[in-house]
C-alpha cells in the first residue's frame, strides 16, 4: 500500500521540479534579452548613408554643366578662373591662374600658391586639389575632372554679384556671400547718390584703357569698375558709348576719336609700368574732361576683376575721386 502511494508522489515531485527549471530558464532568457536591448551596441543606429550630405563630407553642386559632387568643405582648391571670388571668402587655394597671381591686390594671400594652367595637368596633379574651378570653355574639363571634382563657369553668364553668391554656394558659404552682396549694393547705391549730387544728375562717365598700341572704351560689365559705376552707382554713360559699346562689351579706338567717346568724367585704366606719353599729346589734352581735371586713374593690373576685394578697392577710389 505504501509503495502504491509513494510512486504518484514521486512522479508529482519530478513534474514540479521540471516545471520550476523551465520557468527559471525562461526568466533567464528574458533577462538576457532585456540586457541586450539596453546595451549601447544593440541600440546604436545603423551607419549613416555615405551619399551627398555635408555630414558625409560631400554636397551636390548644381553647376551650369550639370550636378557635381564636391567636398562640403574643400581644403585644396585649384582656381583656373574666379580665384579672386574664392579668396574673398577665405577659400584655401593651392593653385591659381597667372593673371590673378600678377594682381597686386592678392600678392599677400597668394604667397606659396602655385601658378597653374589647364595646359599643364601634371602640375595640377602635383598640388593634389580636392576641388577645381575652371572655365566652361576649357578643352580639358574631362581630364581635370579625373584629377578632382571640377565645377565650370562661363565668364559673364552670371552678373558680378550673382557670381559671388555662386562661388559662396560652392564653398558652402552662401550666407556669407549673400550678406556681402546685400551690404555692398546698399553702400554703392548710397555712394552713387552722393556723387550725382556733387557732379550733377546728368553728368556722364567713360571708362578708358590704354596699352602699348590701342585705346579701349568699356560698357557696363567689363570689370575696370564698370559694373560698379553704371550698375550699382547708377552713373550715366555717354550716348555714343551706349550705341557702340554696350553690345560687344568693349570697343577699340584710335586716339583721334577719343573725344567722341569721352564723358564729362573719365576713369582711365592704365598700367603703372606702361607708356604714358599719350597724356602729353594735344589729342588727349584737348578732351574737355582732361582740361577740367575730371580724370580718375586706376591701376589696370588691380582692376580687371569684379570680385569683392576689387570692388571694395575701387569703391574707395571712386568716392575719393568724384567727391574730393
């Protein structure tokens, strides 16, 4: 009889023990899963997509020739064009065109920067650029793009202020570029009002340049301060300049017709190392603006761009020249 009761009791105890072990194992698994969920490794998000974003180190710049993936913060820029715009935004140049290198306004900033050209690709390779800025007419755009991401601009396609904003956007400094543009437009317009009040609302201004052989007169978008004088300051252009020059941008003149294109005031662009003997000729001295002392001289080498550095330089010269 005892054996008959003992067997069921033993079986019940075994079942209870098995059940208890199963519960403990389940609790152990639940605790382990909770620990894994709290673990920094388990909760770390998936790696960020390495596509185009400032965080991943690149952005997509919509250039006139199509989208280009460029560094979000370029550190080694070769500028075959628009180098002065880059310098005005403190971009780091490792290669620059020879014309910018000769400009006295940028001598200090270009110390140690190599002079390069699209005709010597090996030298561009040597400076290891992470961004190249080139002219859209370049015959080597494909080869340049093999060296580093290359963004091309057509000279004159953008107006001088929009060009600065475009370079700002390329360098991830659009807000900084736009702030300068807005401020400069205001200051230049105010200077134009002051000058008109001094010289007369209807007074005209011509921009001449001379080299060893020829004289030139410029329209309203050919550097030498033309954008500043005519577009931003709103000063007037002689009628003959409007007729013959606005379309092509500049016009080559013989000395005999200088007076036909001369305004009440002349801005004269000339090289400090050039031949100035023309200034002693009767043809020059009989021009009314010359007789009246209404000639403002600017340095050709320092005036052939329309970037912020050059424009600020010329704004001061023009204010001093017209107002004083």
